[in-house]
């Protein structure tokens, strides 16, 4: 008997949960996953080995790792609640990149070492500035697709 893929069905408790990490969302999941590992490992090392050198920068990098991790989890989990949480975190991430990016340009002395979001993510090929914008667009699109279905 041929195997068929089963589509999620609505339940008595609510609509079917659709993974936000399907289709183009897979690339977002992969990028957020990579950035979670990169930011977490970098900041963990820096907080342990070099904390006195730039505690603000390393703490902000650890914070960005938490945001990336939560977005990754939400994209994989799927569902409307996870979509809303991921949307809020992507907006927070964008504000963080813009705020910290501007702060690092206006007051470079406050950041003796770079964060993930320094100079709008220049050390990471500016991916940190494009990632939340792409995430917000994808999450908005996935909402309109769901409401149209």
C-alpha cells in the first residue's frame, strides 16, 4: 500500500497546527538555528573567559542568542500562538539590531568588543539586520495564508 502524507486535521480543541518551518520557512529555521548556536557559543565563551573585557557586549550577545533560540523553537513548533510569539520576538530582534547597531556607532567606547548586533550585524555579513525583516514577512505571510485557507 503506498504511503501518503497526512495533512494536519482540525481538532475539537482548535485548528490544526501547521509548522511555520515548512517551505521557505525551513531556511529561516536553519539560519535562526545557526545563529542561536553561533551567538550562544561565542557569548558563553566570552562571558566565562573574558567577562571583564566587555561585559555589556557579551551580555547583549547572550541575550541575542536567547531571542534566536526562542524564534527557532517557535518556528519549529508552529501554530498560531507560536506564530504570534515568533512575530513579537522578530520585532524585538529588529529593534535590538537597530538600537544596538546605532549605539555602537554613536558610542564605540561602550563596546570594546563587538556584539552579534554591533554595526547592524556587520561582523555577521549583515544577516542580523535582514533576518528579522525576512522573519516578520514570512510570519505575516503565513498568517494571511492560514486565514485565507
